[in-house]
């Protein structure tokens, strides 16, 4: 009996990226999405977001040099702003490290483990937006309110000799201008708002990655989530201990950073308790697009393969009939 030959190209009719699950649904099997393979396209798609981010950074720098509101400070108010001048436990240069650099290092560590550039890109973009938007709001409010710091007296009168306007009773300061200018920027606390903006975002990010709210009762996961919040709280407490802020300043700064971190995180990621809380929205959108594309490719390949099979059957049928007529069978 003549054997039916299968054309070699039929073996190419395979669906390398689609598998059928037990419930009959097609699932796309994804490889790693690295900076080399998807980074350029991802950055191009979010180019305008990075441009706005740069503009926000420029606004923060410009607002830092803007003069604050010169609020009235009378002699009877000095009781509450006569605390000694101390060095900051957390210096100003350390705040960006705590709120931005440390979270980004963790994002990079997750990227090295998972090879998902979507996660790295959106986590980095999200934490930068969280901190910079918080910084803009904080600085604007600082300059608009002009509240004296707890150590304002010694900034105003470094030699202890008090001088007041005889008509209005307002202070007439003779301290260093730049130090005195900073002394009118107490509300809200910038150290606290920046720290909460970055570390609350990190806490939410870790919650989604390790699935803190999976209802399995693993308290160790909860401790990991709380650790960034504790660090942010300690930064705020240090501002009170250093007599740089009143407690209301720290509370307002922490609340501002917390709210902004929540908004920015939920803009890029599902809630941590969601079943897809481990990845950014962009990852799942890309997955859906790939599933649709592969579905169309599968249908096209099935049609081509079916046509090839039919041609092969017709060819084999004619061959068998010719062999029969020729007496070779």
C-alpha cells in the first residue's frame, strides 16, 4: 500500500505561544520582557510622562528659592518658637535617598529576579510622580503659610537680643537671611511628606508582590509591609525631636505623602488585595493584546494548515488512483 506523505511545511503549523488550560481557555505563554527587548518601545510610549516629570522637578527647584509669606510674629508668640537650634538627624540630602533611591533599588532587584521591564518602568515612574507631586504641593503650602519653625527665635535673634516694631509689635530679625527664610517654612514637614510619599508607595508595591492580603494568615508578610511605614514615621518623629517642626506639621506632611502615594500607586497598579495586584496594569494590557494577536495568528495558521492538508489528500488520492490504473498496487 502506498504511504501518504505529509508535506514538510505542515510541521511548521504550530502555536508556540498559546496553550490550552484545563478549563478550555487559551493562555499566552510569555517570555521575559527585558529592557533590551521592550524598553525602547515602553519609554517611547511614555515619553510625555517623563517630560512632565522633568517639568515637575524643575518646578520643585524653582519653588525652593521662592520667598515664604512673612507671617506676623509677636513677642507673646515667642514662647512656642524658642526651642534651641539642632542639627537634623536626617539631613536634607538623605531624604531623596530614603524616598526615591531605596525604593528604586528594590524595584531593580525585583526586575533582576523576574525580568519584567513593565513592572520596573511603572514602579519607578510611579514613585517619582508620587514624590515630586508631593514635593510641589508641600513647597507651595510652605511658602503660602509661612509658619515659623519651633527654633525661629534663635534664627531671628542669634545673639538673644530681641527687637520688635514699636507700632505693630512684629519681630525685627537680624539673623542670617537664608537661615531665617528657611525658619518660616514649618508647615507642612517636607522631610515627612517626601518620606511617606516614597515609602508608602514602596509598602503598597511590596504588598502586591508578596500577596500580603491573600487571606492565608502569614503575619510575616504584614511585617514586611509595615517596615517602610515605620521608617517614614521615624523620619517624621525626628523632625519634632530636632525642633524643626511642630507636631501638626509632621502630621499634615505624613497625611499628604500617604494620600499622594495611594493615588499614584493605584494609577499604575491594581490594589494590593486584587488577584492581579502583583503586576502593573500595563503588563496585563500587553498580555491581552498579545492574546488577541496570537488568536488571530492561530486562526490564520489553522486555515493555511487545513488548506495544505486538503491539497495533500487530493495529491495522495490522485497518486493512489494512478498507481491502481498502472497495476502498481
